[in-house]
C-alpha cells in the first residue's frame, strides 16, 4: 500500500469514527435502531458545502452541518416519541425525506468545493505535513469529540440518558423523562454524523446527494469491530473502540482493494464490506461466549485447588 493510500485510509477511518460515535449513542446507549444516519450524513455535507460556497466561514459552515444532522435526529425521535411511530420506520421515513431535502439544499445533485477555502485549507498554511495534513486535523477533532462524549455520558443528564436506554421503566420510576432523553440522544448522535458528513465533503472537495448510502453499515461495522478488539466494559473503552474500529475497518477495506493478487477490484467494495461486517459479528459473538466461561473458571479453579489441598 502506498503512503497516499495509507493516509487516505486513516483519514476515512477518522471521519467514520465520528459516525461510529453517533451510531454508538443511538444503537448501544439508547438501544434505538436508527437508519437516519444514511440521510443525516449527506445532509451535513450538503449544508456545509452550500454554506461555504455562499461565503460562510468554514468553521461556521461545519457547525451548521452538525446542527443540520442534530435536527434530522430530532425529527426521527419526534416521530417515534410523540407520534408513536415504530423506531425503525421513523428512521426510514426521515432518511427517505432527507434525500429530497438534500437536493433542495444544494439545488442540484452535487456541489463542488474545489478552489474554495475549507477548514482543511488552514492546516496546510500552519504546518507542512504533506499528505498527513488532513489526517492530523481530523485526529484532533475526533479525539475532542470522543472526550466530549465521555464527559457528557458521565454527567447527570448523560447518566439519565444511559438509564433510558438500559431500562426505561426504571428510569421513568426515578423521574427521568424518557421521551426527552431519546430526543436529546438522537440529536447528539446524528449531530456527530452530520459533522462527519460536513468534514467529509470538505476533505473530498465535493458534496453529493448519494454519498450517504451504506453509512449506517460502516458505522455499525466500526462499533462491532471496536467491541471485538477493545471490549465494551466502560464508556471510555467503548468510544475508543468506535474510533479504532473505524480505522481498522477502513484499513482492511484499503488493503483488500489494494491487493490485486486476490483479484478484488473497486466494484467489489460492497462485497468486501459485507464480509468484513459478517466476520466482525461472528468474532464478537465468539468473544461474548468465551467471557462467561472465563468468569466461571476463575471462580471454580480456586475451589478445586482447595479441595485437593484438603
């Protein structure tokens, strides 16, 4: 793999690390199967790209991408909580509607950012990092997002949000408004996805209406791979696993596509993705099956030793 391909894989992995953090909040923390991701990712990209082209400063445009994604997640939560639409269907409805909204925002299927200053233009002027310039900036942003998620989930509101996802009845008995917690969590989750979409458009130099296809699969794959590698014992470990899982996923994809020896080509990307996700799920289940056995062995082995000693 060339240096350019390696830096590109790391860059994409960090971008989808933000998506994985959002998917972790919705799927793992809230236990909410959310398909809005496939729509909120291009929404953040289209809003940020359109704003930059219109002359809005890149930082503000990137924040607008985050806000647009948060609004999309809030819409899905509203459909589910207030209108009592099934979680999965609510996400599908929002995702479908966002395709038309993205076209409205951009006014056309795609918006080019070539020749326009973006948030990545500044890092080139600060330090001569070559092909790693975007990766370094993304690493700082992703680490900041991870620390922010860790801090938030440790606050009183964050603990209430986690309680809503873990046991809604118990949380409600403790005075937690489950509906508000779901709306808050979904807004934050899709806000992170919208932020990832905005940064993706700025790094790639284009925002396209179809760029969100398969985003939810990538996010879930990153979460599952992270749990397999790092585990999910604590929030800090789980969020770290999301980022590492996204990096591993993109590196595996890049290696698979780069390995012409086995005959894999660019059109096989979806096939490779499905295989990687399937292997990650199987490995994760195998790991979970081993944990109870290890715990039982820790409790039974001392008793056997004591028995033999007597």
